[in-house]
């Protein structure tokens, strides 16, 4: 296992449309090793999600952490999603804070669908359907955006809330439910 280097904003790999993986790709040693390394990288950086383009691999693979609550990471599980697609999304949207390992130290309020249904393959190649809401739905939408070359800044409706982490603690943390 290895901790991978995370690409930051400006690196063209973050702007590419990621390629889908076929079943042989998914089962290959290279992909299975990449998945293991991504899990280790996510844990190392204390992230809640990670997409393959963020570690310089433009393939449709991402990890999404499912904590019992955003504060309770001890009981987390981390989903591995391959070729994920949103098959249903609520009209209802909600706004909450996001950050990104590829955009270090910046945070902003981002509107996302409150509930989504996602079809994806797991790391064994089996097709699965996931229903997610709230925080988990948010992380899934953020990570799936990475697979299309989109970062959270583009999902913000305005930049009034865009803030450095330090200023977030000073001026915004009280208004956050995190
Ligand atoms: Ni991100």
C-alpha cells in the first residue's frame, strides 16, 4: 500500500472526463492496488471522499465515506464506486459547507440534491444501487463531479461564503452544523 500524491487545482488531470472501467480493468491487479492506495490516501488526509483523477488517474473510480454522522468518523465505512451514475435525484436541494483535498484550505456553501439514487459497480465488479441523502448524498455528488472534471467551486451559486479554513473557524463555524 502507498499514500498517493493529491493533484491540486490547476492540474489538468482534474479537468478531464474520466474513462469508465470494464470488468477486466476492475479486476486487474493495477486497479485493485489503486483502490487500496486510495483508501490509504483518504485515511491519511482525513478526507471524506476521494476520486481517482485527484490522484492523477483519469478513471471513473471514487471513494465515499459513510460516517454514522459527520462527527463520528470512528464508525465509518468507505464505499468504493466504479462507473457511478446518478439515476434519480430529488428536486429538493440543500446548501452546506464543502471543501476538497485538491483545493486545500478553502471552503464554501454548495447546493446539492438532498437525495439521490446511484448505480455503480463495487470493487468486485458487481452492480449495486445506493440510495443516499443529506451528507452522504453530498459527498457522492462532489466525488462524482470530479469524474467529469467539475470542482465544487463551479457548483456554488455565488462566492459570498468562499472562505479560508482559518477564517471559517473565526467567522462561519457557528452557523455551520458540522
Ligand atoms: Ni474534491
